[in-house]
């Protein structure tokens, strides 16, 4: 704060008309408001700039047909608020229980107007600092030694008003429509302006360029009134239920696939839009031809002089003329407002619509510039949910935590537990944590072991891409080894042309857990933090470098990983073997025996019983334990009818022996080793 | 398969052997030469030697000497002898001069010096062999630095011979050695080109190559005639080793398409010998030209993965369908040739790749069978060995009597707390065994305390209300708290037993310490009659007596009361007549009065320390009995003293005599160095377990033991023939201290290790993802070139990865344990013949 005041006063002294804030956020969409919330909670000096008069201006226009495809589940049968967020893809994170999306809409796929209303409430109920009607049109840097990052960000709005900030959070989304240019592209209507009234399409033949959700949404709307719809794009259709990526074509929009495959006139074509050309005939019909035929020819010379593909190939697929051509090609990030010195570069290949950022969401070109929200999706494009509200609400929180550590000396929040709580803390998180679940393979819970493994520190939802920098980024120490807990799909299960319904797709036995296909928790154990180099060189199919040991918790039909034998027991054995200790729980009576017969005690006795917090256990329970052969009943023994007693140290061995041969009829029903 | 491998390994060894220009017999070692003169006179023309000169008094321990000695054998294979020349002390010639001795090694051919090496370039066997060969093969291996160099060489070679282009991150590495060794053998056949420039690597491979990995390309320049076109390239997909290079060159050297005119069953080609399949394109006279083109096309696609042969049907009488156009022969012996009808060349390629896949699966399966055997040994690792978890899960069908316990939720938590004067809340997680075990005791507490006014028992399931629990800062399960109106909550920190919980809840009802208003109340408190709500509760009473002048002590006492709340019955009296009380018990305030057993005896203790921590510790210590009966719940209090135990095991109550003698012993020395105590085996039957551990034959009871719990762990038994009297025990203890007694037993020193192994998923995953086994950071050059997909040269890499990955998917179908359990409750568990199916 001192620095902020100092910097603030400096501006006044120098007389420049700068309004200073520590943090500037561009865009009051979901990501911008989410960032504002965390900044506000932490008491930081921040401002959000929004070009529109209200938050969420993207949602005021898009999706054009107003149906959001993010699910809004009313009921899960559970009251756990964190778990329920796994199935609420619209809410932002806040402490305010009024701001849960299902209080705003009962629709499973809500209306976009509801989202606008929700965002307005989010900004106003939480009293977030948003400056509306301020379009940032230019961002540049001002070098300054005392600035947090060696420079200030100078933002200029449409009225030439300047703002100065130490840290810039870009949450501007991707809103510039993708356009293709080819001869005749002037006849193409854009998704952003095309009519959404089906009556305008009655009896028409329509060509849609693009194959994303917006293209299918447009088709879905007019499917019933058109002659037929053709859809053309370079890549084949990617179905989200096959790829497990929410950005691919969702089943709710795929009515056209049905009519195509049932030969109801609609159809899909693959082709490069760059090769395309459209010519208009006298009747106003649009004909598809190839750019190739138009070379050296004047398009205005009239259709008769232009070769159409069907002139040579009389069964050419798109020989029928179209009444309308609609472009639904998605959006890209607005790179235009950033000064060259910020080096905001587009990504390469299929992520060129996003700016280049590091796995910490910091721009590759400029220190102190973080990209949030949809524009940050290059980190996990076509993998996880970082481009969508239910994903970036967590990555935004992660960025906020990184900033708190970097600029305010607030280390990443963590809880310290005794080692006896190790299994429990993992089971609790994998069963309820929403950030791990939505941002699978991107955000991870980290367990940092303390010396002598008597205690551990639990950090939630850290971006695994910056795992090697953990100590620097979180302010926590990782000297004694660590566990990384993430969720993963089976390595070969998801994909554009994979059959995800094949028989025996699900794994049931814990010992085959590594072959699990559906989303399941995976725990990596490292004796020391992986280095930058190991991170860079790791196998591309793996989210992390080779660990010293790995554990998969077997996938579960109910995503409920609390089964004592199938889920918890193998996990405990894994943890025990990594730490080389015994993590079993013991009743007070066992600890009592150990205290008199062993010089060392197992952790659960050490940290429970010896500290006078032993588990006495009810009569019934001790009786069950005795019947299971895990607890010796001495109450009826006297020394005369005793079998050959063990020498010293024998009690544990005896326990081991006893539980080796218990009568466990149920065990045989679920395993096959008896065959 | 392995036989085949052996075969080509041995053929390689043979090749190398032949390549040695001067084969010699006998084991290779460093030759010793007495002096430089002697050495130079003995040099034969054409014979190569690597010499180093050392002063006759060798400093010894030079790492270089060790390395060069171990490289002698390797160099001998290449006809290079390693010679150590002793320099006489007075010699200051060129080679023996001070600055040269042991800092340089010299490579001679005949008596001509070819190259000097600084010894720091010869840091290990790899670097020695690599550098020596590099010097010898100066003409055979061209070292280049720019892309233009490469293009020049390529252009020169076009139509003449093939080129082997290798990138190594640095010279002197194992990969560099492998390349040089290969060049030694193949240098006359192919032109070898070597670079260490990362820029060249980037220019020759697509995508983003890993500059820390070596990379080798075979450039088919012999076939290239068009000067404008670059030569076709095939990359080596494996890490660079002599064997992998040899194999690669052999495959590249084999004819692209073999023409076959005999029974395909009898055919054997390089590919089959190297364990790769052979594809036959069945041809007819009429279509020969087209078939030949197809075969060549396929052969280019499969280069390095399979061989292609053109089989003329007109010349060989084949007993197969006339429509068949492709045949596949696998290297496995006894596998019949498959004849197929395919329509597309892509199908041929997929076919070969699938074959590789099948092979992988078979290998995996074999491994799995071995695994199964392993599993049988530690079969019980999936059997529960946690007594608490097992007991709870065996008890889960029983309905718990929880009606008395209010269920709290996020909605009603705060409103409920404000309703009762005191609310007990148990925070637990419904999936967690310890929580559930405590919940069972808690339900007994509820039954026990039913009807007690002012106490409300409630519970919060943190699995349902995670937000509430984190808000209340509950991080561990279970946690029990008592919330009182307008006061800070108190967290329970004692044993999770029914009695202990009940006692805590009852004691928490009254404030701690309780302010006593009159002398009568104070006396009643000491007798255990006041306050009435605690009268049924037998407990030691602790009364603090303070005068007006001792407010500081009083504050500390109050603070200590907060900490001990629920565990100790504490009262305080600071009225004006406090002096009367202190006079009665002959103490001066501030002081504590301690009343055990309902006030029959009252001890008085002067309060000298005024810090809260000291006071808490002092109170805890004073509450301990002098000669306690050790039980499961109270042992920890005595363990904390960190002293050895003098413990009397008794079959029931101890006799009056023993009790008195022990008490005398204990009281006799107030600052004693041990805990005198006894154990009632009837009440604490687990004591039998202790005795059984100590003694092979059960001792007669009662038995008195000295147990060194904290140091050494020895257990001594008091001689049973002696009566237990203070005198006897003391003299026995003296003998113990003097080391004159032999311990009956010693406590186990064992660490608590994992009871059973875990599933080793890392090991299971490795066969299917071979890259995983390469730990980044070992040796950089072990990495295969990174993913140059989509280019002919990189084809190898991509497909090598793919079969490996596919195999996991395939294998999943076949491996056991793939029942319904994942997708639906498993109803019949006996449908697990997966593996058998895939074998049929």
C-alpha cells in the first residue's frame, strides 16, 4: 500500500493527468468481474474498465439465439456447495450465497439474458469497482525503476483519458469475429448480424461456413423451415462427448447431424474456405465455385463467363445454388490496442486466436500483464475448461494468488495437517473439489511434506505448468518432497474419432486403475520439485514429468471416491510406500499395547493416542475388529490355555498374520483371483 | 524374437571384428614402455597408437589414467594400441617436457603424429573412443557447420552414394562415439556427415526438435538424380546407439523392393532377420509395371518398419485366392503367411502397423501373466488391514441411534446455536472411518446425557456442508466443539471415548474456574457437592484461593481455567474471608487446594509461578496420582513424564500389603525418576498382550516389572520369590542401576514401515509409454528426436509411438477385471474371461 501511495503521489507531483491504480482490469465480463472480486476481497487498489454501459456486453449479443450451452444443474442429490459447483457452469466464485446461478434460472441451458442479469448483480451486490463506458483503445508501457515490474501500464480510453497501473489484467475475451476473404465473400452474412427469425429463412437454401457451436446453433434454429442447409469447414466435426472438451460440438446443438445422417437433405462438407469463391447470378442466387477458376477473370463480368465446378464435374456436391451464405467462424482476441512494446503476439497454429501466455497466465511479452478468461485459453485449448466460465473462475483465482504472493508477500493459502490426515485430505478434495475437476490436468492440489514427514502443507489449485517455480510463486517451501493431485482422462480415450462407447470401457478393479478412461484422480509423488528442464522435456502425452511414484484412483461411475477398499485402501498403501511409514488408524487399546511393546509408535498413535486423543471405539466396533482378526481380544484369555506366545515385537507380526487369513466371503464376490 | 536379435547382434560384432585392421590376440591392456626412445624405435608403419607420457614417478590417482586404461580394450577393436611411456626424470624432450607430461595424449600412425589431445577432452571411455576415431576417420566423416555445407555435400553425392547425417549435442558423448564407431564400419559405403550445430538440426527436422538429443538421418542421395530436389531422408527413431545405427543402416541398405520368384514361406530377408515383417505385393505379368510402382510407393512408406517384396504369381504356384493381392509374413517362426485382398495402399500400411500392435499386446500379456503371479504372492494388499476402517465398514449396516442428536446444516447452524445455552457440535465426515467410529461413541454419549438440562448435542456432516466446516475452521475430522452463547467455542482435545466425552460435556456446563461466593460454597466445592449439577460426577476438585493482593496470579489461574475447561473441575475463591480458608488448610494465598475422592483428603499447594503455561503444566502434574492404576485412557498422561515405569501387573485388585508398600516407595521420593503404577488385568485385559510379548512363558501374578519405555527399552522382572516390599524393591532397583540384572526382554526398535506394498502403476505404465522410462535429465541424448511428424523422415517416430499407445487401448479390452463394476453395479462377478477371449 505504501508503494501505491508513493506511486500515486508521484503522479500528482509530475503533474501528468494519470489516474493511478495498482491493478487495472480490462473488461467486465465474467473473468474481469471474477478478478475484481478477488482483488476487492484482498483489499487491493483496482479498477475494471468496461466499454459498454453494463457488464457482460458479449452476452448481451451472443449467443445470437440466446441459449447458453453451459449447464445449470438444479439438483445433484447433494448439498455440498463445492461439489455442486462441478455441475454449475455459470456461477462465479464468491462468498455471497445469493450469487449462485441456479437462483437466477431454472433452465438446464439458461438464456443469455439471465447471464447478463447475473453479471450485473454480481458487480452491484459485491460493489465491485467498475468504470463503465470506458473503452481502452491503447495500452503502452512507461519504464520506471520503482514500478513492480520495471514499468507502468498506461491505458488510454476513447476520450484520450490516461490511466496508469502497476499490473494489467486483460479479461477482454475474444470478440473480434473471424472473417475469411475470398472472391464473393461480400455476399456472406456474419453470425453477428444474421437474422435469428426462422421466418426469414422459409423455403431457402442455406450454406453455413464453420463447424463450431455457433454454426450448429444457427442451423438448429432454421432447420425446420429451410429447403436444406449445407455446412462447410476445413476440419471434420469434433463432438464434445467424444473429445471430452466442452468447446467442441455439444449434443444440444447437433440436430443437423441427425438430418444429415438420415439423408434428410441437410449435409456436411469438408473443404478449405480459402479455396472457395461465390458468384451471384441474376436471380440473386449464390453459386459455389473455386477461386482457382476465377483466376485471371473478372468476377464482375457476369456469371456466364465464369466456370462453375459442375461444368466439368456434373455431380459436384454443392452445385445447387444457395439463397444465403452465413459465416459462423468464431472470434479472436483483439490485438490491436496493445503497443508493439508489449509484444502481445498471437499463438501459433490452432491457438492463433489467443495471445501468447505462459502457464502462469502472464504474457510472454510483458511482465506484469496477465491474461484472464476466454483469452487465456491457449494454456489448455481443446483440453480443459480454461476458456469457459466454469474453468477460468478457478484460473483467475490462481492468478490472483500468484499476484498476492508476488506483490504483497501473501503466500499461497495453505493448511498444515498432521501426517495422519494425509489420506483424508486427499479423499476430501478429490470428492468435492470443483477446480480440480473442471480444470483437469491444468490445476493441481499440491501437498508439501514437512521434515521427517510428521506433517504436511496443503495448497489448492496451483497451475501445474509452473510447478518448477512453486517455491518462488507461492512463497512455500518444498524441500522434503511433494504430492501433486490432478484429475485425468484415460490417455487414449478421448478424441475426435474415438469410439467412447466400446464395451468394457470402464475399469472396476483398483489394481488396473492406471487404465481408467473416465476422469479420475491421479497422484504424482516427487522426492524433489521437478526442474524447468524436466518440465520442458516431459512426454507430450503426460501433464507432468516422470514422477518417483504414481497412483491412480480407479475411475468411479458415481465420481464418489470414498469406497474403503477400492479407493481409500490403495491410496493409503501408495502414500505409505512413498513416505515409508504406516498410516493405519489404531484403536486406543492397540496404541496402549504398542506403547508398552515398541520403542516407536505408528503416526496415528503418536499424533492421536499419545496426545490424549486416542480412539477408544465403541464395544461393537472393537468386537468387529476382533472378528476381522485385526484386534486381539484378551478379555477371555488367561495364561493357561494360551498358544505358544510370541517373543518381543510379536504383536504386530501377529496382527499381520491374523489379517492375512480372515474369512471374507464378500471379498470373493468382487475379485477374480480365486478363479 | 530374442534369438533374432542375438543373431544380428553377433553379426555386428563379427563385422566389427573383421573391420579391425590389426587383429591381435590376448587381452587388451595398456602397454608399458620404459622410455620415449624405446617407444619411438618400436613404432611400425601403419600401426596406430595412442601414447601418453608420464614421469617415472607417477603421481597416481589420476582419473584420466583410469579412463584411458579402461578404453584400451575398446580402442584395440579399432586397431589402436594404448601405450604408456615412462619418462626418465631428466628427460625434457618434446613429449616428456614438464608441460606435456600427463596433460596431453598423442595419436601416432607409424611414427607420424596425427593429433594431440588435451587430456581434459578425454574424460571417459566414450570421449576417448569418439575423439580417437574422429581423428582417424578425418576423411570418412565430414564435420560441417552450416546448412550450405550440408547442401553442397548432398549435391556432390547425388546419384553416387548415400549420406548419413548425424547431429550430436556435443563431441565426446556416447552418441558421438556410436556415430564414429558406425562410421568406422560403414564409412567406405556411405558418406558420414557430423554436426554439433543446433541450427542445422532445426533446419533438417520439422517441428521443434530437442537440441539436447542426438539425431540421425539417412539421406537417400544415391537414388536422387534431380539436382533441384533434396535427397529423401529417413530418420532414425530410436536413441542413437551403435546397435540402433547399425540396424538402421542395414535397413536402409537393403533393396527397396525385393523381387521374389520362389515360395514366400522360404524367403528370408534382412527385414525378417531384424524382426520386422515382410509385405509381398502379388503381381502378374499383365500388371507388372503398376504393381512395381505400388510396391515402391509402399516400400517408401514402410521404410524402416517393414520390407516389401514383389512376388510374381506367374512364377510361383500359390495355393491362394486369385483375388489376393497382398501377403504378409511376420518374423515370428511358425506363423503362417497371411494372404489378403486389399484395395488401398493405406490398408497395407495400417496392416503392418497393426501387426506391430499385435506383437506389443502379446508381449504385454506375457508381462501381465508374470504380474499375476507376482500378485498372488502379495494377494492381500487389497485386503483391509486398518482395524478402524474394517470395524466401521463391518458395522455400517447397523442403524445408529442418532435421534437425540440434532442435525445441523448451513441453514440452521447459527440459529440453532443461539437457541441453547450450550451446544455441543460434532463435525465429522460421513465417509471417514475415524469420524464414524467417534459418531458411534457420540450416540452413546447422547443416550447417556439424555435429559440433562441445558445441553444440546448436534452434529454437522462436513461432506454435506463443506462450506460451513471451513467457515468454522474445521480442518480435521472429527472435531468436537462446545459453543456457548456469546463465548468463544471450546474445542475438545481428549480421548474419543464415551465416558471422556460425557465428562467433558458435563464439566463444560459450569464455567471454569467457577467463582465461589461464600465459604460454604467453597467447602461444598471441595467435598464435590457444589455445584449441584456436577455432584453426580466424581472428580478431583481444584480450588484456587486468592487474596485481593494477588490479582496477577488470579488472572493466570483464570486463563489456565479456560485452557483446562472441561477436563478439570476448577473453582476459585477470592472473597475477603479467603484468609479463613487459607488458614484452615494452612496455606497463604495465592494457593491451590486439591481435593481427591470427594474431599476426604485435601492437599495444599502454594502458587509460586504466575505464567499461564507453567500453571497449566503444574495443575496437570498435580492431578496425576502418586501410585495410579494404569488404564488405556490414562496411560498418555503418565507417558508424557518421559520416565521409566515400575509397574505391577495384577490379575485383579492388588492386595492391601502390595498397595501400601508401593505407595510408600512412590511417596518416599517425591522427585523420583520413575512412574510407580499398577495394572489390573481384569480391567485392562490388553495387559495380557504386553506380558505375552515380554515373556515366552507366562509369569505368575502379580508380577512387578521395570520397563524402560523411553530409553533402551529393557524390561526387568522383579524376582518372583521375593515379597514385594519397599526395601526389596529398592535394593533390586539399585542392582538394576548398577547393571547387575539381565533384562527379560527388550522392546522392539522397529520403525513402522508400510505394512504391504502399493500397486506399482509407474512400472505398469512404462511398457505402454516407453518415453516415460527415459527420465529427462539423465543423459540428454537418450531422447528420440522430438516429434517430427508429418514428414517422411519423422514417419518412424510417429508410428513408433502410436502402436505403443494403441496397445493400451487394445489391451484394456483383453485384460482382466474389466467388468461392469465401473459402469454399473457388478451383479455377477464371474464373467472375467477377458484375457482368454483375446487369446482365442
